[in-house]
């Protein structure tokens, strides 16, 4: 049976629920003005803070991967992120994993590095300022930036099908290929995102859960390509 707007009731209810969730999370977030990239810095697990502009200057392009220790989606994507970083490091692309969640301390990130044998150090985005500036709302959202800070791609690494699996759409890889091509531009400006919501505040406390949709996905009622975690 369809509702008055033409959508079947289950799809309409799901879309409305997603919109209400996005609205609630936005309402609970602290009202902090976004700062330009030039005023932001990230804290490595060891060493002194480094400005975002300095990090960007180290490579032709940089992929920020928004990371969280408690997100099962991050765990599932770790091997793919590692493989992508290894493949593209010789082509002028850096991959930096950033923790923006409220309540994740440097000590907890060091412990995650040790327990998971991470191949790159994690970086702390205190207050979630970089996530706010780049409009990253979930983990593991990826944002590709040129050296000058221009955002080339924002979204999901792929449609969460395993490499080699039929139907996989490697959105970030396509964006990178277009970036390095002469005169190229990313294949996509953005893609849908799912994942675990980046928390701005410790209140209310919500356990990480995969496949909380981005607002554009919630409004469409689309299913996550990866299904249940």
C-alpha cells in the first residue's frame, strides 16, 4: 500500500526515521563555527601538532580517512585503506587516518595502533574541527584534497563490495585516477556515505553502529550496499 506521497509505507517510514535521526544528531552537536584549513592542526599519537596546511604540502593530494576505534565499518575497511595507501604513495598521494570522535584520547589511539598493528600513525582532530570543516559526518568517510586544500572528492571508499567482487564501484580510486590523469578531474564530486556517526559530544552517549546514512541517503530511503554489519 502506498502513502499519499506515492512511497510505500515501509520506505516512507524508513526515510522519515533517517531524517529524524540526522536532525537529532545535528541538534545535539555543539554549535562551533567552522574554521578555515589554515587555522587547523592535527595531533599525532607521538610528537607535536602539525598544521593541516603543512600536512597537505607534503603530497600532491591527501586522502583524509575519518577513523574510529569503535566503528566496525572502520575495521572492515582497514585492509582496503592500507592497500590503497601502499599503491598510491609512489604517485604523490598521502593517506592520513583521523580520529574526530569526542572522547577518543591519544592514549586510546596509541593502544589501537598497538593492538591492531596499524601501519600508519593515527592523528587526533580535537573537537572534530577538521571533520566539521570537511563535512565528514561518519566513519570511515574519506575526503580527497589537493595540495592547495581544494576538495576533490568526499564520500565512501567504494560501495562496500570486496575488491574483485562483481558490482564493486571503486569511487575513491576512480577519483584518484582522474586526479593524476593529465588535465583530469575526479569521476565523482561525492558519493553516499554510511558508517558510524562522528560524535560531537559525549551526551547523549550512543554506541557506534554501522550504516547510519548520510542525510542524502536518509532522505532517499536507499539501502546500504553492504547490508548489516
